[in-house]
């Protein structure tokens, strides 16, 4: 990995990924939220960036 940062903080990464969906792991993050909320009445899913 060298000097490359893999995580800048959840909120920054989340908004950056959501605003650049074609070049980021946002689809994986969305799937992860769905898996983490398995069985909940209201699944976790990202909303619009404000």
C-alpha cells in the first residue's frame, strides 16, 4: 500500500464514494450495509448526500 491511504474516515469516504460511483467501491459498501442489517425490518441503506 505504501503511502496510499485506504480510509480517510467513514463520513468522508462514504460521501466521496457515493459521489463517484463508477470509480469507487460504493456498490460494495451498499451491499455490506444490506448484509449487516439482515433480518431487520428496515434494512440499512445509504440516503442522499446533503
